[in-house]
C-alpha cells in the first residue's frame, strides 16, 4: 500500500508558498523572509505557550479573642473584640441602623443560606431577626447602655458577655468575610487556599488541647456531621452588577467535612519536627490541628472587567451549639457560639495573568 | 540575543545565493533555540501586584487623625544581581511601572456602609482609653444607608527617598524641640472615590480600579499607599447621632509591569549560588536546538525539497505554530527544550501580620494580658501555598507606630523603651501537610529593634505627621510612624547582595521523584552558623511558605511580685494601627 506523507505548508509566519515546479522568484522569497524575520523579531503573545505569571492575593489575620480587664478589671470576665471583617450574609430590616430604604440584596452570598435546609437540625440558622435577641429585650438603648458600661457590668447584656446562658443570637446568622477584586484584563484563578489556623496558648490565646469544650477540633459533637463552612467565589453579572442573585458562581464549596481537611492526620511528635525561627508555641509546630481547604489547578477564567467576590461563610448558630468545633468554651465561661475568635482565618488566591506589552 | 537581521532586498532577477536565503533562517533558528529575549517578544513585560488585605479600619482612626492618612509603606528594591549600594540605579536594572490601582471594601452589597464597632458612641477624651472600649458592639456591621452618601475616600501613593540609600534622621525629642522623621516628598498617584460612586443603587464603583497608568517606580525609593476616609466619623454628635461607619475587608491591589529577565540558576560546580535549587537541573535552561540545513555553494536552491526554502523555513514556522515556551513546568521541572531566554518576572508577596487587632494596634498592657500570663511574646503566623517555583531575593517587613488612641489629657501612646522589645520575623518553607512528617527549612530570619535610625537592618522610616501620633503641641518622643526593616536570607558559603549581609537567592518550589527528581536540593545556609551550608530539612518536599512574626519582650513583663515592669507602660505601642507587612520579593517564572 502506498503511504501518504503529508507535507506541511508554511502557514504561520508567512503566507507565501513554495513548491516544486512553481515560479520561485526573488520577490516572493524576499517577502517570505521579511515576514518571517518580522514575526520572530516581534513574536505575538499568542505564540508563547507559557505566557502567564502568577500573582498571590494573601489575606488573613489572627483574632483578638478576649480581654480580661487589664488596666482596671479583673481576670475572669471575658469581653470579645469586634467581629470584623465578618458580617451577616443576610440583609434585612433588623440589621439596619438609621434610615431603611429597603434592601437591594437579601443575601450577599449566593447559595449558602442554610435557614431552609432541613438537614441542619440543631445547627439551624434563620438568618433573620434582631441581633442579639437577649433576655430583657432587644431595645437598643438597653443594649447600648450595657455596652457602654465599664467594669463588671460591661457587656452584660450584649453578645459579648461572659454569660453564655443568655447571650448570642437566639435565631442564628451566617456570617461572611467577603473580599472583592477587580480584573481589568482577563485572568485565571489557579489556586485557592483557606486556612482555619489553630495555635497554641501563646499565640491564639488559649490552650491547644486535644479537644475544645469536650469536642475534637473541627468535628461535631455527634461525630462527622454537618459541615457548615462555605467558600464561594462569585463574579458580578455584567448586566446587573449590583444584584447578587444574578451573580455567576465560579467556586462553590459547601458542606465539606472539616475533619477531612486537617493539616495532618498522623500524630507527629512535636519533638521530631525541625522547626524554623522564630519558634511558636511548642505544641503547635506545623499547624497541628489546623484545617487547610485547598483547591488546585482550578483554571477558572475571569473575563476582562470581572468583579469577583470571594466569601468565606461560617454560622453563628443558636446559643450553646458548637458547629464543627468552630467554637471554643472553657468550662462554660465563654460564649460558645461565636466562631470568629477561635481560629485564625488565613488564605491565598493565586491568579494567573498574561505578560503584557 | 538581539533581533534577527537580514540583508534587505532580493529583487526579481537577482542571483539567488544561499546567504540571501539561509542567513536569516539561521538567525531565526538561533533565536528560537533558547535565545528569545524581551526585544523579540511582543509582550515583553511581566506583571506583578502588591496586594494589601486590610480587614478593618475603624472610624476611630480618622477621628484620632482628622485629615490624616492610614498608610502602608513598601518598596520594590533591585534584585540581587542588580544591587548597588549608592542611591543611583545601576544601568540595565528593570524598572517597575505602576499601571493599575484597584481598591475595594465590603458594603454588604448595598448602597450603605457597615456600622463601626464605635457606632452610636461618642468619641471623647475619656473613651480614648482602650481599656474601656474593647468589646464588640451589637450594631457593628449593621447597614447604615444614610452615611454612604457622605463618604469620599481619598487614595494616594506617596514617594520618598530611602534611608538605606540616602541617610536620613529619625524623629527625636519632644515638645518644641522635637524633630520629626521625614515624610512624603512627592505623589505618584492620587484619586478620590466619591460618595456618589458608592452610594448609588446601581453602578457602584466598588471594587474600583484605575487603569492605564504609567508611573515609573524607583527601585531605590520608598512608597506609601495611603487612605483617608474622614467621614467614617459622624460628627453629628450625641449617643443617637453618631452613626460612625467603618471600612471593612479593604482590598488594595497595585498592578505593575516590568521587563522580563533571565531566571536564576547555578551549576554542579557552584551549587550554592542558588540555595535549595533542584540539583536535577540547577535551574539551568536546556534549549531546544533548531537546525537549518544549508545547501553548499553551487547547489541549486530548491523550493520545498530538503535544504529548500519551504522545508527549512518550515522548521521556524512549525516551531512557532506549536508555540514557544520558557520557565518551569510542574514540580520545578525544567523543559526538555525551551526557547525563551527571558522567562522570569519580578514578584512581591505581601503578607499581613498583627493586623485586625481589637484596638487596631497592640498596646502594652491592654493587649499583653491577652496572652493571659507572663509569657514574653506575642506571635502571628501565615502560610502561603507554593504553586509554582520562585526564587526569593529579599525579605522585608514594616513596623508601625500609627495609632488611633490619641492623647487623652494624661496618657499617650509612645514607642517602648529602647532595647526592651524586639521584632522577630522569619520565613520558612514547610513540608508536611497530610503526611506523617513535618519539617521546616529556614529561608530568612531577623530579630530587629525598632529603636533608632541606626537600628540594625533598618531600610527606611517616615512620618506623615498624623495628629494622634504627633499630638501637635504635646509632641511625644516619636521615632517614626512607619518603618521598613530587612530580613536577610540564610547565608551559606555564597554571600548574596542586599540591604544586609545575606545569602544567595533561595529557590522555592514543589518537587517530585521518579523522573523529575526535583526533590534533591542544593544545600542551604545554616541559620545557626552563617557561612556554612546544611542539607535542607524540608528535603525538597515543601508545600507552603510560612511567615512568622513575634514581638518579644527583652525581660519579664511582670516582676517577682506580679506587678507590671515599669517599661511596660500602659500605652506603650508595640505594634501600631494596621500591624506589619512582610514582603517576600524575588523572581517568579513564566508558566502555562
């Protein structure tokens, strides 16, 4: 059988074709060489396969957890710092201060509302109602006076109080840390990592014991259960940029069992670790007990002009509930349900961008 | 290599000799054989971003500093091979160009601002005491619609000469004889994000960006990204009128472009020129060889046979049609044959430390008891995933004395006593996620005292004379508001270049065995014995960069009787408003 051998033609760097038994004159050769040399001297970006470099958006902080009166107070009363940058995912009249023209977006993060999820059970959130709904009423003046007091009565009637029995949002809200980015030129999301860092006593401010409040870190009291952290990356809809229900979801990570994402599974003897300087708490080398959620090689394109919003959501559920070990309590002296103070949220989004002129 | 040249003009009727046809072809083949430099690429610049994530800026900061600036200093110094000690930039040093500024914050997707933790609270001298105002506010984060229309946000990038290259004097003294550290000398960028653009129900400019900029940045100067948002403070007054609001989850992204350049490499003969580099390649390029078969003299030049015009030019065409490449592959592997010479770009990774504290700053007594007992340290750490190889050339960190706690008639914040507090910063690579073994390899480390202009490792300092740090006629002993310190790389047998004596560039990248063989690494500097080499502890299995920072008291916080030591005065400012930033600076590489 006669085999066919395909002979490639010049196609890319010049349009000139040269074949046997056709006229090959100097003008055509000259044109071909000129086009080719010009091409190689100014290689188009599209001819470069490895035309991306990466950029890292690093975020995170270590929370200030509590304050036991230092200058004037006495140890034993726990007051909580602000919970920023975490804010409720819901927008409603109960979460407005001052004039209320009505809410444009009932939810700022799409697809994470668990208030109608029948499987959440005791970890249910309602994402509605005032914060806090405390005994004694939600009258603002009452609450403000409590907050505005000093000394032992400070915070006695708001969610920062040391009394876990009567405080915390009775209905439960989900809170989000939302960061937004603008990509004027096309980009590619390559990697996303979220760390819920646990450290030792000298770092986060509490002892790194095997359990938190009798519950293993990042596990439910009943074992592997409902998994309440969500990570969502949305891009504004180009035609309705301010309506979150129209946003395009690019990453939606829900209901991951956090116990499956621990930094390490095996028990590594801390004494065997070659550490770096400066040393941290001797019980927390290597992010022991921390959770790392990481998604690699995502290859998610961002169009030119994309407005991306990255949200991490956690529930602040009904009082005395410890979803997924997100909260901590030491003998009932602290509010059990506010998750913001019990891990150091850290993360990094890696984005690929093209080389430019 | 330089651009390919060819003789012009091959008119009809001219004698066709091989030099006319094949010299340019050989030039092109040589270029594509691993010698494509930036002069031959349509897109000759890499981009990089300085990304600053600031979780929270309270109205209190701008109440304490009316008309002032919350700012973050940074610099983009020359890489080690371009390093010179004088104020001039050496010829050939690539220059960063600012092309885009992005700014965003969380409005909860409403034409509103979030209520501050100080919402409905009247700022006055009594409440400047941090002790009385630690707790969370039941209204914080609430939507405040009627304040969004009041807030113009001013953004600026200031420039100043750098102490490391042009010696300057830190602040000193108090009162009328006080000397203030130098401030901004010029402005590179300034814009106002007007209230109308964040308070509309449609078309809000958040996230906002300003592109098309072309501002050259000096590698030997210091810059400050600054924010003013005075109207976060509601001056209406009264417990029911003070609708103070906050900037929450601020994201700043400064995009730069800079010419691509050659990546770092070493060799088997001098492996320590690049610490931790895979010994399978030492980072060296292996070029693809494209050969043009040139006919001899008196051979007829054919059209598309071997040694013909079409066949030989087709080799160039074929290569470009299948695209050219450079940089690294996955797992730090080099290409079997690459084409691009300049395949690396500038990179800076900004890592926030000690940010988002309860008061926004770390004041001695109110914060130190946060750690409950008589520990002498206050620590923070961050991890950054290693996704693609980079080489680290410099590590810097900023230190702040900014404050939102102004003079209250008797107390004011001030730097801790000289010699009593040090700031320890370390960068390492860590292997061990989901494994039964965890180990770190030190990349850089320094212990710095933020005491004086002569402090070891100081790169620069500045003072924009914010009111709370200055207290005007009550001028306190203020060294500076912000400063930058260097953190030298570990140093083995090869000494690199930089602000301090430090080691050669440090390679960071994932590895694989079985064919890639990138897990075997060159030795690195011994952190405990500068000048000596040791085998890397992470054994080429690194997954993350870890950044640690520790504020360490030089002595006990409490005396034997359990009372505060005198040097830990109430409002000694251990870490100012906004905390510190660690900058990891080096080369990143082209990738697919």
